[in-house]
C-alpha cells in the first residue's frame, strides 16, 4: 500500500471559494411576533365591541 494521503477536503483554493460564497437565500425574520400581535389586537377589538354591545 502507498503512504500517500489525499486530503478529502480538496485544495485550499476550493475551500476559500466555498467559504466566501454568499448564501443562496437570505434568512427571513420570524413572523411569529407579528402574528401574536395581530391575534392580541383582534382579541382586544372583539372584547371592546362586546363590552359596548353588552353595556
């Protein structure tokens, strides 16, 4: 058997090209806080309308 060792990660130039490529799709911020805010606002509107109707 030969004592040669082949680096499985490739050469340095290929790694640098891989490491410096921009992401294909930027991450989107989570919409969960917005959805929670909308839900809370909807509940408050319904509660205020119910209070006006029942009083």
